[in-house]
């Protein structure tokens, strides 16, 4: 009888432990808004749960080192420097889909960004942003009707998505929109003011 009681107690404890673990996983999944419910690789190969950026304002940009728009890096870093303490994080996603303008390895991309532009904002591993092999994050982003650009394929390097503190995509800007564009800045500032 004692043995049976011990077995039942152990089984009950195991059941409660598993239920609690599952509930925590479910709660974590529920809490991550759709735009942050992805795991990406950093440029140095580490897994990054985008949910860790919840509560921040994010500027997600597909970047390239050999593009006519590559000087946008300077403006992106300036934005990051100016607004990071208020909650802005710029995120760079290298992509080689547009004119083969990001052919480098992760090490080459990192060295270029550091040497040429002093990039300190998070940089991620090279991804595809369009087509069947597009990463899940970009499949999600391009499927949304975010103004002013709207839904659809990424047009070129340096297209910009703004994700608000609540994890919702609030705006999408065409590649030629400069980091200091008044409309882009207005959206970022409005999102930063939200707590």
C-alpha cells in the first residue's frame, strides 16, 4: 500500500511539473506578438529569439554592402545612437537577392559594417526576403498591408519596416526612404512615446 501511495504521489508530482512547464511554454508563445515570434541567427551564428525585443521599437532593414543605398548604414547607425536609450533598436538583415550586392561571408559583412560605418546595432545572418526561400520573418512582414508602402515583395535593398512597442508592424517604407526622412522619423518618434 505504501509503495502504491508513493508511486501515485510521484506520478501526480510529475504530472503537475509537466503541466506547469507546458503552461509556461504556452504563455510564452501567447505573449510573443506575431512579428516577434521568430528565431533568427545573428551574424556571428547565435540563435536570437526576437521576442527578447518586446517592448522596443524596431526598425527592420534588409541591407547590402555593395548597393547604391549602402550609405544608408550611416543614417541607420545615427538613428540607433540617437534613440537607443529611448527604446529603438535597428536590426540589419543582409540579403544578396538584389543584384548580388551582398556576396560576402558573415565575417566579411561584419568587418565591412564595423570598418566602414561603425555599426553597433544588431546584425543578423544573411537571409532571403522574397520567394519560396524567404525566411519566415520576411514572409510575415511582406504579407502585411503596412503603410505607406503596403503588402508585397521587398522591392530592393534597404526597405524599412517599423515594429511598435506592442510588437505590431506599424509602417513600411520603400528602399530609397532615407533614415532621416521626416515621415519615417515621425513614425519612430510616435512609437517611442508609447509606453
